[in-house]
C-alpha cells in the first residue's frame, strides 16, 4: 500500500460517512417516528426522506459536512504508520473536491477559508494497540451540534446526581439548536480534557448499545427519559423524541474535582470505518 492508494481510501471513507448514515441511527429514527406525535412525526419523515435521498444520490446528508475528525487505532506492528497522517490529510483534500465537502476550516488569525485542512484540522485522535492492523473511523462533526458542547467542573460532593442535573439543564438550554433528535455523549471524571475526550468517543458507540457498567447503563436510560420528557422534540418543534440515545463513559477522578463533559451529535450521526491489515487489504465496516 502506498500513500496514493491510502488517500483514495480515506476519501472514499469520508464520502461514505457524509452520504450514508449507519443502520443503528436509521433504525432509531424510524422507531421514533412510529411513536411520535405532530409536528415531530412530520419532521422525522422529512429527515428519513433526506437520508434515503442522500444514500441514493450519493450526496451529502447535510450542507454542513462538518469538521473532518478521525479516530485511529494503529497497531505497534502496522507497517504503514509512516504514511498514515499525510494520507489522511490528502484524503480530506481529495474528498473536498470529489464528494464535494463544504470548506469548513477557517484560519483563526486571518479568517481565510482553507478548505478542510488547517492547523490541527483534520483532528486525529490516536490510539496504539498491540497488533499489526489499523482501524480508521471518519467522524465528520457538524457545528450546530458541536456548539452545544459543554464542560463543567463539579464538586465531588455533587456526585452523579449533580452530573445528571447538569446534562439535563444543558440539553434544555440547547433546545432545537443541535438539530434533534440527538445523541448525547457524556464523559465523567479524569480531567477537563479527558472528560470531553470521553464524551466525544462515546458517540462512536452504536445507538441503543448500553454501557457495560450497570450503574452507567441505568444513568443512560434515566437521562434519555428525562431529556425526552421536556417535549423539545424533533428539530425543536415539539414531540416525544428529543434524544435517541445518551452514552456515558467514565474515568477515575482527582479527589478534588468531578469534571463532566457533554458532546452532542445531531440526528445526522455520521461515522464510517475501515480496517487495514498488514498486507494492505481494506475491510469496510459500519460503526
């Protein structure tokens, strides 16, 4: 495998992510429509029609094709590590022109639009594993939902009840801004940066898959019910479904702090993945 082949694969991965939603989120939206009331039912019907058209026409699901973000799990013995980063950058450039993607990287100092690559953009979350494979997940993140992200440093005495209160307050304040029904990622513990990282990583988990920690699985269910009871509904126009899922990930905390991070994903829960083996063979998969 060379850089050209890998960058072409990255461009194709991005195209998949921005034009075809994973089956878990599509199922969740269809299930929500079955129980929804008006005007939420009409909104969900429009969303589902949009998803079908995007898949059929191979066009972006949303005009905001997001900040190009990647989660990369690379094996210590993977033979192509040296070309990974540049191939991802080149793949983003190719996808920008071929999909096409909306130019979403703006220079912080000059205000100049740089396309979709700039300082630290696309952002790559790296993880090292012990094998000889590499998994790359494309996670284009729209700004409307990203703007509803939040971090609060709670006191340890606030506990999980304080964390739940913060999440509910934040989602009520967000209302229709993140284009609900959303998936809400919550990270608790660690430090400020760790909590936000956990919150964003939790969004890689399929909709409907509960935490393997019983207490957190219970919290996820409780938070779903609480947020949906607000009646904000699809696109903020009223209804039963404001979120289709809440995912919680936790880390050990310092005795003096309890960080809680929230990262919100809109109904266009875009993600796509591929795995490359030591021979350079690519396996495409849903997340």
